[in-house]
């Protein structure tokens, strides 16, 4: 069987849809060795549907010094392999189930310890600062990783406009609760709505991203549209999706996975190859598209955040 | 009839592997092919274990005695898929790193029970031949092959401990397994209730291993 090696994935995978589809046709045609190309593509697409691109390009995206030069994971993998329990616990299902998820109109409530509680329209938030492309490594707690060209700006841009009070020590993010649109929320696999949190200094670190796009386009629904955070030095579940509420608080929020299994998922959940999950090792990871596993890096390779945790026992505060 | 039916069932049992191979060849195993292969071979191991365990109850309840002729094949297919599952683990997950594997087996409960479940199936596969049944004698052979109960229980626990939160799939296996083992507990605990049946079907384990 064919498993793609890193070398087979051109960094130019941040390609427009047309080119990307041509590539698929090529693969389909080659696989069937001269059989009807259309049939080949049709068959493999039956098994593995190509997601509908949001197709809305985001204008004026600036490059970022925080971007990695590592090969970007193909769009089809990032949009078809999703941990999004609000839709399904199956990674391949959110792509289909989120297809008609309504991301407009969308309000985000900003409350808690702020000088002015308010409700902002997501489009007003998106216009707060210049969009940047941040190509980040993304490491799931399950042991796989991807490289994603997110689009957004530093979360601190929003936080400073929210004017948190001096007492505010933590920020809590809440995902939308809407079982009518999110079939996973009709079950009780997790306590809904999904809640995540960051310490204030983590949330205002320039790497912490407020995200509304990827691959130069509007964020696909299954990847957290219309608004999510991306915290690249932490395990993926810390990066809350479809956010409707940002609350500033003086006490540490109880994040959903921590509530579900406190001995397995901590509040911090920094990527750390030396602290294993109780049930599996975190020393290595499988980068999607690569055959061999690669070693996992401390803070997912984002050493610049190390100072946030100086003096802390990261085995205790996992 | 059975002579004709058996190769068909045999080929059908290879279906899951063929499907994986076909999808792999067409790069249709999704974003994380190795995970799909691992999960699929694990699933089919459990399915074949349960099918194997279902033969006796179904045969006795429906009095379709011929079903027994398929039990060995299903059992060996369970073993076939667990070998593939194990190979996926040592090759595609651990890359033959013995040190890492030993650490895994010692440290991680779900690997420990999964590995144990696999080991328990080896003597069953080895002694699945008619020659071994003769050598061991029907009674001792049956005793030995009761290891499948333990192996199946450990297999389901292995799956249960592996999932992050959503246990509905391992729960499905657990329920089916409970029914299948529950039947045996009933037969064993209330022989009077089932006496009629057992008497009429007594001694059949001697006929059972024959193809």
C-alpha cells in the first residue's frame, strides 16, 4: 500500500482548489493504471469526499515571523480528520456533519472581570487587527500532529480591547451550545458546552492566536468556524473552537477534558514528551502524511513560552 | 452444500483485509492510514472472536448442528486478524523497537491486557488441528480452548481502556460478549434448565473440530 512520505508532500500544498483537484485526478488515474480517470476519481471521492471549500479568500493576509518552514499538511487531511466531539467522536465525520453549521450571525459575549461587558459581532472582531498567516505545528494529545497555515491575529489584540480588570488572572473560552446543529451535543460524552481556559500570561503571549481562517480562506466549519483559538505549544484540545463567550476570571477555569478525566488531562496540557499520558506515551508523534514517527518536542518546539512556566513542576502541573 | 459454502465463507472472511488493501492502494485510508489499519484489524479480531463464541449458543438454540463446522475457521480468522493487528503495532507503531515495546507492555495497561489476550490465542491456534485434538483428547482440548473466554474479555478491556472518552463501541462488544458468556454461565449454573439440550447434543465436541 502507498503511504505518503514527507518528501512526497510539496510545501506548495497551500494550493488553490483547482490545482489540488487536478492532483487528485492524477492520483486516481495512476491508481487505475489507464482506466477511466473520471471513474477513478469518482470512486475514491465516494469513500473520501472532498470538502466544499469555503472559497472565501481572506484579503490582506500578512506573513508572520512565527511561522514554521516545515511542510504544510494537505488541506484535505486537516479538513477531514477532526476531533470535534460536538459533531462526532469519529474523526472523519465532522467534515460532513458540520457542512450546514450556521456561522452567521454570530455574537461573542465578553464578560467576567472586564471594565465593560459587551457582545461583539464576529465580523467586528475579525476586523480588529490585520490578519496574519501563522503556520503552526499542531500536536494532538492522542499522538498525531499536523502543520496548519492558520489565519488570524494574536489573541492579545482582542484581550487588550476587552480591557480586563487587574484582578483577571485567567481567560475562559466557551464553545457554542446548540444540540440542534451539533449532534454530538445530544449525547453526554462530555459536559456541554465545551469550556477551555488559559492563564492570562498564556493568553496574551504573542503566539496565542485568535483564528478565523486557514489556507488563506475562511475557516471551514469542521475546523472551528467562525472563531477559535490556537495555542500551538499545548495539546490540540486546549484550542477551543466555535467560541461564543470569552470570560475573564480570577480563578482557574475547569476545562472540559480536565473535568472529564482529571488524572489524564490537566489545565495546562503543555506539549511535553517527558510527561506521558497515563495510558500512552507522549515521546513521539505521527505527523500525518509521514510513515515514521518523529520525536515530540518540548512545548511542541515553541521554546519561547518556556519562561511562562519557570519554576513550575510540569509533571505536577501537566 | 457445506463443501460449496465453506470456500465462500472463507473468502468473505478475507474481505476486511481486501478492503484495507484496496483502500490503501488507492490512498483512500484517510489522513491517518496506520491508525485506520490498526483499528480495523483490532475490530475484526474482536468480531471474529465474538462470532466464534456465538457458534455454540446459536447451534444449540437453533439445533443447526452443521454450524460447528465453521467454528474453527472463524477462530483461526480471529487469530489471523490479531496477528495483523500485532504486526501493525510492532512494525508501523513501534518500528521494531523492542525496548519501547517492552516498556509499553509493562507500563500501559491497555497494551498489557491486549498483549495477554494475543498470547492466550497462540496455543489455541497451534492446537486447532485434528491431530492436536486427538493428541490432547476431546476433554482436555476443550478445557484448553476455554482460554478463548479470557482472551475475548481481555480483548474488550483492551479496547475499553484505549478509547479517550467515547466508550460506545467497546460497550457494544462488551454487551455481545456478556450475552455469549452469560449463556455459558446459565448452562453451567443451571444444568437442569438446559439438561434436555445438553443430553441430546452430548459428545458433539468430538465431532465438532472436524472440517
